[in-house]
């Protein structure tokens, strides 16, 4: 029997597996494709999220020139952005798994049974693995975790190409976090959910350009995103000369929290860890895995404790009441972003990026305390346009019960 069984070999599975191995636990993994795995997603992150962990060496590219185009302004963000080298990121976690002599099994978790002293996961291929605690890190559609149903899931969707172009689609050595300029769209198209360009110069005349819908329910389709990207490039007289990689990005932003009473713990997309207002998660995986692993290591020391008790401690660390309060505020933010029309959305972002950099950075990384987060939101409210303020007030009134819960704890 293992101390912990990790389901999934995506970023979340490897992050938590490495942290559990660091704690000296006897860990096993189960995934349809055991690592090393080729991850095709392009994972970006702000460099200052990696600096405190001394992990900037995991990046393949860095950009000092980071900008946003919103509300007829080009805003210099003054913050360095990076792109992970997926092999380095994976090796960083796998080396620690290897040091812990972790074993990966090939298979698909299909069923879970709990006993007094262990949980047992079985696969259709007939594998049965037992552990004191199971960590479901099988992504946004988890294999084992249960969560309440929701009929209003918002998705981030994007269609992107890595390739060469007839002329540079963005400035040399630039990273564009969001370009909401929409002069290439007809007035009817501008009434549809807004999308923006996320783009980076990868060097050697190669660029990554991605048309992105921050969040919408239902998701903006890949067809619409592709058409919009093509229109945007054509408007700038840029033709695609060579496609090296196409990215189809689709993931939920506001999955309800899994039920925290279950005897299995989740991590990553499975545990609703995606930042509901930005869609980022890799930074959170790196920051949060050690704390969750420590709690699990501590809990399994008590040999008589059943999986339910170990899971309860881990859930309390991952989703403490303070983390849940902050999540409520982020969800409030997300609802507003989806309700705004294109102009209001752009005005909102212009105000957001004019906040002190330390505030908007920490808001996006989820490293503010609840009072600091409220302060940041009030700051924005005080400095934004009448239109945005009016919309925020309307939302605050309709969501007053929810916000009251945050304020009174
Ligand atoms: C295209 C794209 C780009 C993104 N870009 C960024 C970014 O730039 N920065 C950022 O921070 N976030 C980004 N995200 C968001 C988020 O970080 C990713 O979705 C991330 O991959 C989620 O990690 P995960 O490990 O939870 O899930 P996944 O990466 O989906 O991994 C799940 C793992 O579980 C395995 N699995 C599934 N079912 C089973 C089963 N039944 N049994 C066993 N194993 C199973 C899968 O094979 C896989 O190994 C992006 C997402 C996408 C889709």
C-alpha cells in the first residue's frame, strides 16, 4: 500500500507528486500516459511569480516589453513575462519524483472505493492500487472527484498559431497580454462577446498569436476565434507563411468547488484551482503544492486515520475559509467581466492596469489577503469611469447577499 496515489500526469499531478515525495512519502502515480509526457499547451507566467521560488531558469523566453492595448491606449505594463520550457518544468518535478523513488502506473482511474485504512482505485484494465489517500489531479473533468452541477460554466477559449508571417504581427521582442483593438470588426461583430489578441515574439521570426475569449458562457467557438484572428491579421496586412503549431485552448474558469466532504483530495483543475478572473494556474500549483503535501504528510502519520480524515485536513489547507472568500470575490469579478459590453470591458482593464503595479500583480496571482483584495477593488472603483462604476454598483446590488458573506466572514 502507498501513502499517496496521484491520478494524472499533467502539471497539477506532477506538482503535487513532487511535493509529496519531498515530504518523504511513498507515492505512486496513475495516468493513461505516464511521464515524461509531451505537453502541447503553451504555459505563460509573470516572472515575478517565479523569482521568490528561484525558478526563472524554467523559462524558455522572457519579455521585458509587455503591453496591453485597451480603450484606445497602449499601456506599458512594466512587468516581465515568461514562457515555460515545458521539458524543464516537467523535469523540475520529475527529478523530485525520482528522488522519492515514485512509481508511475499506466492506466485510467475508473472507480474508487474507501476502506477504514485506505482507498483503492481500479482501472478498466484490471489494475488496483491502494493508498492511504488518493489525490485526483486528472484535470478539469476529474475522474473521481464529485462536485455540484452548474449550468453556467464560463470557459476561456482561444485559437492560436505559432509560425512565421509575411511581416511581424507585433513589435519585435514584445509580449502583448491583451490587444482589444477591434477596428477590423463590423459593428455587428463588435456586439458579440469581445475577444483579444495574446501574442509574443519567440525570436528567429517566429511569433505566437492567439485570439482569446477571456471567459464566456457558452464558450466562444474555435471557428469564431480563428475567423477573428485571420481578420485581425489581414487588417494589419499580415499573412501567415508557415504554421508550426496550432493551439486549441478551452477550459472552465468557474467550476464549482468540489464537495469538501469527500474522502479523496483534488489538486489543479480537478480542484477548481484555475484563477477565476484570469485563467492562470501554474503559479498557484508551484506555490500551493508544498503546503498541501505537508498537511497530507502530517495526516498520514496517524496510522489509524481513515482516508476521510486525511482528506478533510488537506481540503482545509487547499480551500481554507479565507481562500473561499477570495474566490467569491474573484467570481464576482468574473461575472462582471462577462456582463460588460466591449467598451466597458476595455475601460475596466484600462483602470485595472493603472492601479499600482504591486496591487494588480498580486490580484492576478491571488497573493492578496481578503482585506487587501477589497482595498484593491475599492481603489479601482474610485478611479474608473462612470460607466464601469455604474455597472459594478448594479452587480454589487444584485450580488449583495454573496458580497455580504465575504464582508462579515
Ligand atoms: C491550451 C491551454 C493553455 C493554457 N495556458 C496557461 C498558461 O499560459 N498559464 C497558466 O497558468 N495556465 C494555463 N492554462 C490553464 C491550466 O494551467 C491548464 O489547463 C493545466 O494544464 C491544468 O493542469 P491539470 O494538471 O490540472 O490538468 P491537465 O493538464 O488536463 O492534466 C490532467 C492529467 O490527468 C490525466 N487523466 C485524465 N483522466 C484520467 C483518468 N481517468 N485516470 C488517470 N489519469 C487521467 C490526463 O491524461 C493528464 O495527464 C492553459 C490551459 C490550456 C487548455
